[in-house]
C-alpha cells in the first residue's frame, strides 16, 4: 500500500515539474539574454577604451607641440 501511495505521489510530483521542452526553451532564452548582455558589455568596453585611448593620444599630442 505504501508503495502505491508513494508511486502516486511521485507521479503527481513529476507531472507538475518542468518538461524537457520547457527546460530547453528556458535554457535557450537564458543563453540569448547572456549573449545580448555580453555583446552590449563588449561594445561599451570598446567605446570606453577607445575614448580613453583617443583622449590620452590628444593630451600627448598637445604636450608634444
């Protein structure tokens, strides 16, 4: 009897859990968000480092004149 109750409870638990398709979709969505944020972070880093380089170069050119 305990086995049957345990089996029924397990079946209710597993049917209420996420499906493999849902897990794959969630993973795909999370990966897309990470890619987008990484891309934005990389663009910001490039812009800031370029600005710093150009600013430094301009100051050196001013001093060298």
